[in-house]
C-alpha cells in the first residue's frame, strides 16, 4: 500500500486537520462536530444554505465544494462511507441562515437515508428543507430507471449552479429548482484503469489486470458495463461521450458544459487527450462546448481512469456557471 | 501501461490540441511553432516577457504557468526531454514586448544548453535577456554544490513572484532580481512511492518495490538520497521538512510559503496529511506559514509521491505571491 498516511483509522481526521490548518480563511469546523465543515464566513443571513456530504476519499468531492458561490456546509464520512444523520443535521443547523436549507448530494443509499433522517429532524426544528439527489452516471442503470443511477462527477455542475443561485439571493424553492434542472441536464460516465485501495483495508477494492479497462465504473469501484482490453484514448472517449450524448439526446444547436475528470492517478496530460476527442465528437454532432473543465473534480483515492460529464446548458445555467466561486479546490 | 493515450508518439501534440481547444481565452500557440505556447493576450507592450519551458509530463509545469501574472511563453519538449533552442528562441520572440525577456526555468542540462543558445540568438536580434535557473532540490547535491541541484516544484514560487513583478511593470533587471531572490529563498525535497511510465517506453523509469519509498527522488525518477521501507507520513514529512529547514537555516521569526505538491498519483487527502505535519514541524521551529499551497503543481506523469517546497518570505515576495494570477492551472 503505497500511501503517505499514518494510522489508517486517523486518515480522515488528519486530512481534516491539514485542511483546516491550510485554509482557515475559507473553511472552519462546526464547534459541535469536527466532521462538519462550513464556510468560514458563516452565518450568511437571508441566504439559502446548501448542505452536501458523503464518504471521504473523493477530494474535491464533497467538502472541497464548500465555499463562496458553492455549498455552505459538508458532512464528512469515513472513506467511502456515509456520514451519520447527526452529522447531516449539524451541517443543516450550521448552514441555516434563516432562508432554509437545500440538501444536494449524490445518489448512494446510506447518504439518502441519513439525509432524510436529518431533514425530518431539521423540519422539527423549524428549518425548511428541500433535497436534490444527483444521479448522473449513465452506466449505473438504463434510462427507465434513471433514478437508480449513482451520483458521480456531474455533481460539480449542480453545486456550481445552485451555489451561485443561493449566493445571488434566490429563495429555497428557486435554488432547489435550479439544482434539479442542473442535475436533470447532466450525465456522466467513467473508465477505470486501476483500483483504489482503502487505507483501512490495504488491498485493491477490485482486481483489474494490466492492459484491461472497465467502462462505466463507479467512484467506489462499482462494476461497470464493459470490461475488456484497454483501447486507445479516442475509442474510450467515444464509448463515454457516445453513451452520454445518446442518453441526453444531444443534437445540433445544443450548448453544453463539459467536465473531463481524473479519478486520481491519471495525469492531466491524458485528460486533455480525452478532452480533445470529446470536442471532436461534440463538434461532429453540432454541439457547442461553452464551459470546459479539465482536472480532478471527483476522485476515487488513487484510482487510475477518467470520467466525462456533460451538462446541457440553458441561459440561466450558463450564467450561473460564470458566477464567481471560491473554495480551496475551485475558483472561478 | 494503464494510460488513456493514442499513439505514444503523438502524446504531446494531442495534449496540446486538447489544451488549446479548452482554453483559447487564455492560451494560444505561436504561429511559427505549435510547441510554443503563449498568453492569449499577447503582445503586452512595455512588459518584461518571461519564457520558461522544458520536457512534457510534468503538468502544470511548465506550460501550465503561462498566464496573467505568471509566465509569458513556454517551449514544450517531448516527455522528459528539453525543447530545442529554436523553440526557446521562438518563445523569446513571442514574449518580447520591448522590455526584454527573462528565462526562468529548472536546472537540467539540456534546458540550460538550449536556453543559452536561444539567448545568444535573441541578443543578436536585439532582444535583451536575463536567465534565472532554479535549483531547489536539496537532495540533488550538498549546499557547497547548490548550483548543481535540480529544479523541481519550487519553480512555482519563482514563476509567481517574477510574473507578478513583470505584470506590475518592473524592468528586466528588477524582474530578474526578484526571480533570483525567490529562487535563492526556496528549497524542495520529494519522496517517490512508485515510478512513472513514459508513453513511448511503456515500462517504469525505475523499479521500486511495494512497501518501499525513495527519499529525494527527482521528477524524472532521478535517484534520491535514501531508499528503504515506507515510513508513516509524519516520519517521511520530518525527513523532507527537516532537510529543507536545515538547508534554508530556518529559525524563529521566519515567515515562509509552503507548497505540498503531489507527483501525480497521490491523492490530495494524503497531501493534506503531509501538510498537517509540515505545519507541526514549522510551528515547533517558530516559523510562520503565511502562504500554503496544496495540490499538484509539478508532476511526474503517474508517479506516486509528494514533495515539499518552502520559500522564505520577505515583504516583497509575500506581496508578489498575493498578486492576481490566472492560467488554466492556477488562479489567485
């Protein structure tokens, strides 16, 4: 296990120590629970709070999107494990500036359960809440069961748009509507070239031979839709972008944002090679890319591989992507 | 070879294609040579040009620091290979806004040779030039041969400070002086946990067993100063920060900038664990960290590992770090 760690059981807490030491101007821990991170400039009275969260090991997801024009608070779970409902509730209290709280997170069973419990308790405390669950991974289920899909890197688009809406003073219903619109306009698909290793487990989460790839893999190593010999980058890109374009029914005149995301160990040089052919494919379809993002936006520890996320834009979403944002991991 | 690439011989050019497709607002290729990237807003009359360059495979180094408040142009070599003197010369012509050109780059034989040839030719064309070679890797040579040290991630600090000085309108001599001051105030040291694989070679650049680490490794896999069993992150951090602090003679009252840099495959969670103990050590020495940077600033393809860079600050360097900057890979 080639990791720069100390006690595996302390992995998450020591990572949080480092983060809070590095960025006190941007982030702070809730006094009630150090596994709840909030914007350093809280409270923001009159603004809708956005709460996210989930398992650790995916930086910048989730806590890396706590910041100005992004999320307000994040509940931080163990590696690949949901935070507790108590942590989501504490994040809710911290994020509430009197205008209510939107839960915005990826579709995983544990997170859904714990957010729903937190939402019930928050409503009992008089905090109005809404929930938008992002299910962007087209590999995880067919279109007729789209609600069963996992949430992966496309979550970034929903954070960016909803965060900008909250920042400009939209109401809870408006922010929730924008988050829902962004989520419904977004699809993703990934390819894995190697497995991640959980610090406390010490062995790969799955086995993939050298020279093999897994198309449609999840960010916890969930099985994909195709395993076979590793293909050239352009062929892999066609598999990913082809599936997304079909599912989104992209066509001439569409405007999109594109995120080519590294899963952890894949160099940025390769992400730009994937972006190159993504553009060729979309150009061929008559689709205009207005907002490209290339880098590590949602990782799976040291997994090698990449994902492509595409959001169909309307004028409002495009404007919200352009709005300022700032966290330790993302600036606009 | 678990890489998302097409023809290995086309790796660099396809990466550049993707980069230019993604960031036409920030970067453009020189009409004379596509392996020369320049700021999209050139020319910038009256401003000192800063030219950098080197082998590919280290993103964001080198071309990722072409941007506002950073470098003006970069010559792009093959993977781990110097660009030609003709490419450095073309970058010089492109970067020249009438106030002369500073070469600012890392200490590698091929780059030094080719920059010197380009500088001679540029002077013949009437372009005044200066050169500052960054030699920040304390593992590469003892203090009495500090000029023999390699240039690694600490180059970022010199780019940031010199770029800000050029942007505010400093003269060529002033920008060169600031770059030199930043370079002399900076030390780095890294640890490798796995080797990179060159696309055209297809096998690791060196062999490192699972459970081993190499302290003092270079960003091309150059041998370090110690190979042995992988130690806990805090012990590794003590080796790196201890060597740097001794070489820089850091002591009570010093103010520093710190960069914890990922070499490619190491998750950002681990970088924050390294930053945590870096802070503990510096706090113990009475040294104040004013500018922390954590992320991938200078990589070695998919090498696992990290490096720490520390720059001793004075008031001018601190102000220059705070100045605005923007490239596809770095924003301030």
